[in-house]
């Protein structure tokens, strides 16, 4: 369990900042890749992320910043990818350095665009990363609550449980409890789907359907998650009520910190997709995840009425009220 060695954070957003805060409670220093040099300069000057979770103070002497992806990968052993899923391919295309021998943790709660693949599968197929050197991190853990040091839970998924334990230890502290699992595929797909269902919950909130219906929606959503991930990779020991599945779905579907719920609420109130995206100024992963999961499910043909309802609203631009009214009869 010698992992992680030199740790790199790849990404500069809210979740990346929260993970950096967690990691720095357990290691002396980190390498941190951010795409924009001006953001790095502001971070160094202010001692905090100038845009995201700006209340969290950092000791910048313990951070080696760079805007060069190849440099950070060369100098690091454990790479934690925390970029929005729509941009992961763009970042990886900059690679001129081999990922051979690196341990990669995906904290990306989305699908690789165009490829319609979960991140670990993409890294295995395209970059030939060994399965036991790939992990995922998910669970009911809003970045904003990490910033406030409120008790939170994560699960590290890896085919090698000893390596999962090492990453769990890296992330754990007095306010963060990290557990382990071998269900990499189930965890990744559940993390994508919960964003879709949070959009659905937000739409219903925008329509003023109330908590009673939202409870029915969420209970139906977890059954959709279970049906889908069991179709992709059956796993008899999988417990869908664990925090990494049901807990993450609930917190994303109900919390005011959830950008997917916020995005859905705006759609429910009558905003267009484009207007909602412009006003939010942040990525709602559920928007992209909806299209990807709809297309992936064409292969599996799992009954997923909530996914299809959100897809029809966001991409087929069907009337919101009519789609949700029909959904109330199907779940």
C-alpha cells in the first residue's frame, strides 16, 4: 500500500479545489495543473482559488503550480483527474508523456464526449492504462461542504483493493470518511446518472410539483440506476442502497449546492437550455450526461423513463409540462 508518491491534481474547478484541500491534509505538497496561467498567478497572489471555493485558504508554498500538463504528469506518480467531462479529451490530446506506471484516479462525474465511454474504460482503451492502476472517486460529497469541513463520505473504486485503500487513506481526515469498493463500472455509471436525475428533480422543482413527487422520482431513479448498471456489469454483491449509489443520488437531487438541480429548476421555470447555461456560469454535467446515457442505452435497451423524459426536454425540446405529466404516469 505504498501509493500515492507525488500527487497531482489535474483541474482547477470547484471539485478539484476541494480534493486538493483533502489531499493536503495528508501529504506535504502537491503538483497542481491548471489550464490558465492567469488563474495560477491570481491563486499565488491571493493564497486561494480566485474563482472557485475562494473561502478556502491554501499554503501556496506546498503547491507546485503548472499550466503544462506533460510537466505535471512527468513529475507525479498519482494523478487525480478532476476536469469537467466535456473537456477531458481536449486535455488528454495535449499528452506527449506516457501514462505508463502512473496511478490514475478519476473524480470526473461524466462520460467522455463523442466516445460515450466512462473515463476508466477510455483510459484503458486509448491510453493503455492497466486496470489495476485506475480508480474512481464518488459519493455524497459536495465540494462546498468539504470547504466548510462538514462530515462527508467518499468511496474509492478500484479492482485492486490495496490500492483503493491507499487512495482512501490519502483522502481521509477528521471530516472525510473514505471507503473502498471493487465496483468501478457501477460507481462510474451511477455518478453520471445521478446528475441526470438531479436535473429531473430540478425540473420538477421548477414546476412546483413538491417534495411528495420528488420522493417518488428519486425512488424510481435509484431503480433505474440499479437496472442499468446491472445490465452493463452484473454484480450480485452490489448494494444499491450504499452511499456511493443512493446517497450520492439523494444529495445531488435535493441539495441547494447541486448545480444540476439548479440547472433543472431553471428549465422547469421556462428557461431555454442556452440561457440556463449562460446564467449558471458553471458546467451542469447532467446536461451532457443525458445525451451520452441515452445513446449508450440504445445498446442495452434498459427501461429508463426518467432518463428519456430529461432527454426529450433537453434535446428534443418537447414541452416540459407535457413530458413530466406523462412521466408521472410511468414511474
